[in-house]
């Protein structure tokens, strides 16, 4: 129940911004050094490509599921992923 609550209502909808250290490309976009990036945890928790029925409160989706809330699973980042 707690993981599903965090998925739909993350304590921090946007994580602390990170600054890019070296140029890289993602989805065809070149990201330059010194660019600040924000992770939108709220949007990740409602992504229909990741979650079936993302707007529904379904705690059972985490039964027999290896997704943790410690930042190791990108699908669920209620407190960020650490450094």
C-alpha cells in the first residue's frame, strides 16, 4: 500500500536538480555540460508505458514485484536515486 501511495503521491514530485558534467545524448537531444536536469517523479509514477492503469490505486501491483523504493528502480523514485 505504501509503495502505491508513493507512486501516485511522491513526497517530492520533482527531485533536486542535477548538473550535467559532460555532453551526452538522450532520445536524439544533445545535452550540454552545465545544463540543469530535473527528474519528474510525479510523471514517472503515471507513465502508461511503465504502469498498467497508471491513474488507478492498485497496491497489488507491487505483490511479487522486485521494484524497491530505495532508488534502485527508476519506476519508483519517491526519494530520489542517491548519488
